[in-house]
C-alpha cells in the first residue's frame, strides 16, 4: 500500500477537514464536481468535438434542460469547458473542451474504459449481493 500511495503522492491524512472545510482536501474538492451523474458523459461528448446546447441535449436525452444547464455551468466554472456565444439571431452558444478539460479527460478515459470492460462483472456482483441480502 505504501508503494501505491508514494506513486500517487497523496495521503488522505494530508486533508485537513477539521471544521467541515472540505475545500482543504484537493481530491474531494475536484472529484465532487466530476462525480456528478452527467459530468463524465458531457466531458466525453465534448472531448470529441464542440457542441451546441441542443446537440448536447439530444446526445444525452434523459438529462433535463435544467440539469444540462447546471452541469455545463459547473464544468465551465471549474475550467473544463468554454462557452462561446455567437452573435446570430437568435444568439447561438457552443461548448468546447479546454486544455484543462482535455487533461482531466485523459485520466477519466481510463476509468471509462475500465467501466465498459468491467460492467458485466459489476452487475453480477450487485446481483449476488442483492440476492444474499434478500435471503
């Protein structure tokens, strides 16, 4: 375990969360945003190309307009995406990935690949757990 921690360079004990100030823990602060239900899907889409709001809504059809707006604003606030307004009538808005967003997505892509490969095993583990809980 110590070897892995030294490779990462982060220890949970490095986080001073006394008084409930979780912003002092860089991992929790950063992960709290990208941990959302929609963030990874939107980052994945924007890693491929820029999209307008309506296009993103069609790519993720089960997201509400309100949640899409909120998630895009949060991703923009953290510097992962840019929002460009074009002076058309009506104005059109396009979202694109920033260099910071691409660097985050490079790491996230490994998790996405892992999730795709291991989804059946995770579902089987859940089914076994749920069956054991019922008995």
